[in-house]
C-alpha cells in the first residue's frame, strides 16, 4: 500500500489510481510552537494564516482504493480550507474519507468540502465520507459540505456525514465533577476527538508525537 | 465519621433566588430521599453542592467533615469525596468512556492505575450493571439512551467511591429491569463503601430497593418537613398539596 503524508503544508495535487492500486493519505495540520519547530527537522513551520488542501483523486483502475484521514487543529487567525474530490470511474473501487477538525479560537476558521462522484460504470462502489468539527470557543467558524453525486445504479454503498459540535461549559463541568482538572479535561477531549480520526491509518510514532505536542502547545496558551 | 452539612443555604441563578435556606445534614452511610414538585430547586441544590459556577451561593454554608467547600472548584470537590449523578448527564464528543473514567479514577485516587488492571476492573463493573462492553469505546454519553446514561452514572459512582453521592432522579427513565440493576448497584456500592446518599426522586420505585433513613419534603427552595419512609408513601398518595 502506498502512503502519502502531508504535514502542515498547503497542497494542490491530482492523482490517478490504476488497477488494484491502494493509497493511504494522511493530512495533519496543527500549529507549532517555536520550540517544537526548532527541535524537529522535516516539519514545516505553521501556522500560516491560510492553509489550503486541494486534492483530486480519480479511481480510474478497477479495484483501486483510497483511504484519507485528515486531523486538523486550527488556532489563532488561521483559516484552513479543504477541498477533496474523489471520482469513481471504474468497477469495485473503494474510497473512505474521514476528516476531523478542532477550532480553538474566536478567529479560527475552517471550510471543508468533500466531493464524491460516482460515474456511470463504477459498479460495486463502496464509498464513505465524513467531516466532524469541534469548536472550543464561540465565534470560531466551521463550514462543512459533504457532496455526493451518484450516476451509477449498481453500487454497494455510498454514505456521507457531517457534524459540528461545541465543547461547552456543561461538558467541562461534567468532567471536572469527576475530579479531572480543567487543563486535563480540555486536553482529553481535544486529543480524543482528533486522534479518533487516526485509528485506522498508518502513522509513525514521530508523526504522532509531534502532532500531540502541537495540541498540547495550543492548550497551554489558553 | 464523614458528615456533609448544609446550613441555611441560599442560592441564586442569573439573578433569581432559587434556594431559600436549605438545612440538611447527612452522615456516613445514611440515605436521605428528597421529594418535591417540579421546579422547587432540587437540582439546584445538587449542582450547588457539586460546585457548578452558574449557581451563586448567596448565604449559608456547605461543609464536608467540618470544612467549608464553597471555594473549591468542582474537581477539588470530587477529590474531597463528592459525587453527583446528574438528572440529565452531559454528552461529550471526543473522549471515550474508558479513557474518561480512567482519568477520573486516577485523579480522585491520586494513583496511576495500569491499563491492564484498568480494563479488567472496568469490564467487571460494566458487566455488573449490564452495560455492553463496547460502550467503553464510545464517546461519553453521546447517543446513549436515557436509561443507558443513568446506568453509566452508577458505573462512575462504583468506580469513584465517593464519601457522599447525590443521585438526581437517577430512577427516571429506567425500565423495570434497569431500575432493579441500578438499585442493586447503588446498594452494592453502599455496602462496599458506606457512603452517604442524597437521593432526589419523584417515585417510590427506587426507594423499594434503596431504603431511605429519612425522607424530606422539598418545596419553594427549602426543606419543609422531614420524616421516615412513610412520608414518601404519603406524597405518592396525596401529592404535595399539604405543603403548598
Ligand atoms: N438560568 C435560570 N434563570 C432563571 N431561573 C432558572 C434558571 N435556571 C433554573 N431556573 C429555575 O430554577 C427553578 C429550580 O430548578 P431546578 O432544576 O432546581 O428544579 P427541580 O426541583 O430539580 O425540578 P424537577 O423536578 O423538574 O427536576 C426552576 O423554576 C427553574 O426554572
Ligand atoms: Mg431536577
């Protein structure tokens, strides 16, 4: 299985998958503190005010498949825009896209668009796309648009879901009323939410650790 | 002996006074049932004891073993030994039940339970309360049915072993079997831990399982009359008209 990893960078790519080709794509976006950026090579400095993720994937060969996992922590005045398009052009192709985003500040923004297109002839397709956002403060904005267009009658399943929730005081109180202090409560919720998107994708320990540092850094500033 | 003492407690919410001088003393091992009409301030009392900042204590005191706890944040009150089973338990996306409860148990006991022991302990307690094991990996309360949420509150009670437990209408929304499971669960926890209980309820069903030592009639933000189990029967038969 091929694997593509994009960490803290804007991307614009078009990919075509051939017969039986399987691809995994991991997209992580999170702010780095100066300290973590200095000590780690190979990761670009974030968080620039605008990050754009633009991916076009064509499943052109029979039996090809793509699994995409995106976890983003958008802080400060950053605006993350994501557009992922997946075209099913052949039989027995699979696509699965899960994207989770936490917005930590009043000024943080995310817009997300997932376009799944099942063209005539793409029989026995299985596809699923989901986008979930968690707002930590009032004012943060998340737009979510999962689109699904189906032009083939003989498919197995096609699902899409989207939800935006807020971490509210009642939730913090509930955790605290069980003995958990405020800082730990926030960290548990944000980490649990984002790492939930990474459960079934390959990720190295270094990538994961660095991501978790980014999360802690944002919460530290709060 | 542990004792929770509430003295002349007056509490306001958003500028409106809800509690008008509550007096209540609960000793270790005792069960106090509180019954009162809708909107009389029972949940307000529960939240005030647990330390929800929305509720302003205007007057009076809440003492745990002689120490005033009003200045403690909710997490410190939990560590001091208080537990509130909420009337409407909050849903939290992002954190699964197992990780949440492990963090809570670690915080309250001040130890770090290892993952293996934890999984065993959690599974044993979940099975006692007939909560399916896969709930451990679901987000806390998210999408749980009303009854499932209530059982999960009792699971927490058993794991956190408080000195005093406030159960705010833990019996409402439970089916007959669940009522029995919850009643027996609370009794088992009481047997092991001997905590004092404040049990807020509208029915006597749960009181069939958990025998109250005292029943308090609560209306207009205060305790109007206290007595034994017969007081509960009286309420069920005649309603609150005698007190209003
Ligand atoms: N933010 C608020 N502003 C004004 N009044 C409030 C506010 N929050 C609660 N109240 C009022 O406080 C009163 C007491 O509410 P509480 O939830 O304590 O009642 P309760 O006795 O638990 O009722 P129930 O049996 O229905 O659970 C109610 O009249 C309620 O409307
Ligand atoms: Mg109530």
